[in-house]
C-alpha cells in the first residue's frame, strides 16, 4: 500500500456522509447491545435493507460501527445488572458486577469503553498492516489446531471461573452435554431430542444465556440472596467516568498488550470470531496474574485484558473475510454478502484491483472505534439512572426483555421455555456455588470441539498421536496438557509437604 492510496482512502472515510452513517450506526448499536438477548449479529442483519441504498464504504462502515458499539455496549447491563448483553460480555460479567458492588460502576464501564476502543484500534492497525500475512497463516490451521484452540478456551474458563476447579469442570461438562442436543454433526441423526422437533436444531445459546444470567438474577432478586448495587451519588453525574482508567492502565499495561494481541490473533482464525478471545483473555489474565486471589472481587486487571481482546478480535475477524472471502464470524459473513452486492468481490485480487476502496473499508474500523469514546461517555453518564429506578419497575422490564429477546431468535415460544428452564437451573447451581459462565462457553464451543475432533480422528485414522503431528498443533496441545497437569502436580506436592511440616 502506497502513501497515495492511504491518503485517497482517508479522504473517502472523512466524507460527511460516512461520518454521519458511523455516528448513527454507533448510536443504534449502543441501544441494541445494551438490551440482553439482542446480539450484534441481529443488529447487523437488521441493517442489510438500509445498505441497499448506500455506497460501499458507508455500507461497510455502518456494519462495522454497529457491531463495535453493540459488543462494547453489552458490558453496560453486565456492570449494572449482572446481565451480559453479548456472549463475549459473559466472560467477565462477574468481575464487572463485583466492581459495581464496590460503588465503582463508572470505572468498570470506563474500562470497558476505553480498552475496547484501544483494542479495536490495535486490531484495525493489524488488519491494515499485516492482513495478507495473518490470513495466510490462519489458512494453515487444520482441524487439529482448531480442536486444541477450542479446548484451551474451555479449560481456561472452567479452571479460573471459581476457586473450586472441580465445580467449574462440572459446569463445563454440563454445557458440553447440552451442546450435543440436536442433529449429529457427522451422521445427521437426532440426539437427545426425545421426539421434540424444536430440539432438532439444538439448544440455542442466546435464550440459554438470557435465562442463566438475566432470569436467574431476577429469581435471586426475589429471594433473600438478592443484592442491590449502590446508586451512584448525584455528584458522580458531573465527574469524569474515565478518571481511573489511566491509573488502571499504568498498573496493568501488559494486560492491554496481551489482550489486544490475543484478540487480534484469535479473531483472524476463520470461523472462530472474537467471542472466544474474551474468554481466553480473561482466563489467561487470571492464570498469569500476580494477584489471582483478587479476581472475582472487582479487579481491573481481568477487565482490561478481556475488553481489549473484544474489539481487537472483531477487527481481525475481517482478515480472512477481505483477503480470502472466508468469514471469520457471523457478522463478517453478512458483510461479505454486502460486498458482493456492491460489486467488491473479497479475495486476493481486491488488493490489486481496488486498493483504495479496500483501504477505506479498513480505515472505517479505526473511525468506528474512535466514535466509541464520546458515545460511550454519554452512555456511562446516563447509566446511573438505571440503578436509580425502583426495583419494582426494573424487574418486570427486564423480564419483558428476557421474553422478547428469547422469542426473537427463532420466533418460537419454545425458546422462551428454554430461557425459563435455564434460569431455574442457573439459580439452583449458583445457590450451590457452581459457576454458570462455563455452561455458556461449553454450549457455544461444544459443536466446534466435537466437529474438529471427529475430523481430526478421521484424518489421523484414529491415532491420537496425530493431534501432535503438526508444529502449531503440538505447541497448543502441550500448552493444554500443561494447564491440566500443572495444577494436579502442585496439589500433590502440597499434600506431600504437609506431613513434613507437621
């Protein structure tokens, strides 16, 4: 890319039409993302009819801005109400809500806004500078690498989600079992459907997530176990919500760099997307932290790393989409359709035939993430009014959103029933100190893990050594085995030292 191409692309992006589209799309994404159950993918899909009347750059800019803001806005109900707005937000919702219970809701949301924007800018830079290189590397990933990557995300979530790893593993296994409901990924035969046709498509993870976090929270609120976060003082309305963010960055600069790098790397893998990055980033942050005992009590370190990985993964998910026409997630799959509709066929030729337009599309990522800061500032300022609303009004309102969000996925009442059952199960689990976040991750990653395991076994002719036959797969496999074995060895060593000390 030459300097002239960059300047021409920048001029296209700074046109008033593009700026207005990004602003409106960001506001739209803010409202959609802050409502539990209404995902960034749904918000993007609803934009498609409007993109028919737009030029290519404004059309893609609308999709990028909506997605970036919706994913970031998913942190807002997580901080205030312990209800994650998106699957990625579920990774660190407990940490964010614990910070709110300390009276630091503005700091938690400020960290989410600033580091999401910074991570998104980092991902946009990666996309601009090294898109072809990352895409080529990601295409070399086979089913072996994807299996180990999915297993790594599952294990880190289960082992760090609670002080009792056995409980975390139980929750993870429950999520994996639920993910097996539906049609078999290889034979197409129904499994565990019990003759219910609605279960042939599997258990949808969004109604399950709404039930386990939102509806379960309502049940806790109706019981003696419910806790109400403090309402911020009126003076905080005039304070700077980003005041403590710089101090948090100075304490944990490596968390931002590690989260952004991890998000950019994982997001570039075709079919993975950025949601997994947030789970792995939070798990890694706790694993390598000097103060892991602070996690779960309202600690900024994990929030910084997971928030940074969110939008970094969102940006880099476009690497395989733009360079090879392979969608990195559901949003980029929609965007590829829009590009084809506008006559811009994604692929290697696009870099040669229309480099200015492609560079302009990439620059919209930086623009959208810059808009996150002022719009997020206004969102944080208005968020205190949510906590000021009497609980007698907010409970039925949340219940309505739970029902509407669950129904809107497949337009079936059956999903509402799934939401209610999942909420009851989550309430009983948390009453017995079982974490619920691993259940959601197991449900999301279960099909990916199973599909890649079966493909790998077929390729290796049933030989488990084949999972270590490729360099990257071997490295990931050794890392996963180390995560499993090292805690066991530490526990055994501690038991052996105990009699000697006594």
